């Protein structure tokens, strides 16, 4: 068992190198990088002139030496594999680099968004499992009943609805300025949050949380519910369950004491992703609700070609995901001691 987990830990190294190398190369060969954007901004500024109008046109042409100097400043004068090696060496020294846009160390930029991501990640993770497991059990127990049919329709409609699209609909129907005007149009808290009392802050935070959390849960909610139902249905046909029924045990005891624990094994694959919740966030959902978390940070970093920030998020998220897979294996063992990875 120990040897298995040692191998899994060692496999993190080549996997991490493969993920970061491919991403690094792709980002540095696509057009529209930071140098191109800087040149475009300089030329636009020259076209507008000092007064900000087209009537004040000044020369905006850049010499080859100036462009080469910009390439040296960004480190683009070296081959891509050399740049990757230098970047990797900085990562080994726990240096994620400096953001092109914010001008601050990447870790400081990411750290400022972590509380928001941790907040939504924790709530979304726990609510998803707290709702999906009981609902999946009820659907399995009442298989082919009207309850199962109605909830299946709702589940599959939710699965087919993208979270960002649902967010737009929810804002139109329930957001500020709509007919009901029940929730704010976006943001993490209100502008006057610091002036509110403790209870008012709690209500304001909850008020801004409900709609985004619904959008975060919608896709995984459907997947986990159906997975829980199908897993429990499979266990209810096993011999040990039929034997328990033959002994006269109540159905509730058979389902919740015997079959449920084995049914949770497929769901354990997601338990390890608990580590990734600190970077939880959907680019488009946070964009729709204007939530300043990891998702919106990643979105703006990609649009603005802020490569250090994009790679910093990639480093942290990939390492947490790889470690989460190992934690999932541990969860397998805790749920079913019969599993032996030797």
C-alpha cells in the first residue's frame, strides 16, 4: 500500500511537467501576446495624441530596436524551451513571477482572490453532496414512481443548462430592476458592506450568494444525483442485500446500513477534489455575476494575456488536482476496507 502511494506521488512530477510544458508553449505561440498588445496600445495612443483626440496625431511608429527591447523586457528574446526552463526554475524557488497587468507578484494577486473562491467552493461542495446523496437515495428507493420521473426531468434539464446561461436567466427574472427584484445584480457584497451591522452583513452576504451558488451546483448536481441513484440500484440487486431482506430486516435498515456505504464508492472519486475548492470558480459564472474571485481573475488574465497569472493559477490548480486524485484513493479505502491497492 505504501509503495502504491509513493508511486502516485512520484507520478505527480512528470504529469505536472507535461501539463505546464504544453500550456506554456501554447500560450507563447498564439498571436496577440503582451508585446503585440503593448505595441497596439502605443500606436492607439499616438493616433489619439496627448489630448485624447484624433486631432492631436503624433508619430506612433516603433523602431526595431524598441520592439527588441520590449521582447527582452518580457523575456521573449529567448527560445521557448529556455523560457520554460527559467520559469520552472523560478517555480521551484516558489516564485510565480510578476503580473504584467497588476505589476504585483502573482501570488499576491492570487491570494487576494482566495477568500472569495474558498467561500463559494466550500458552500457549493457541501451543498451539492448534502442534496445529491439523499435525493439519489430517494430516487433509487422510489424507482419508476412519479417522484422519480418528475425529479429526473428536473435533473436532466439542469444538466443540459450551462451555469452561466442559468445565471443570466436568474438575473433577468430575480435580479435588481426585474419584476420581483429579489436579489442584487452581482458582486460579492454591497458597496456599503463595511457600514452594516453584523446581522446586516450576514444577510447581505447571503443575499449575494444564493444565485451564484445555484449556478455553481447545477451541472455537478445532476451528475452526482444520477450516479448516486444508479449506484444504489446496483447494490440493491446484490446477493448480500437480498439476503438481508430474506432475514426480515426492515427496508430502511437494509438501504441505509448495508447498501448505502457501498453505493458511495463511485462518489468517492469527487471527495479528493475538495482540495481544489480554494481555486473553485467558473470563468463565465463569475463574469456574469461580477464576482472578483479566481474565475474572473483567470478570465481577465487570459483576455489580457497576463501569462504569469494564468500560469500561476495553472500551477496551483494542477498540483491540487493531482493531490486530490490521491486523496480520492484514500477515500476509497476508508469507505470500503476491502480495497487493496497492492
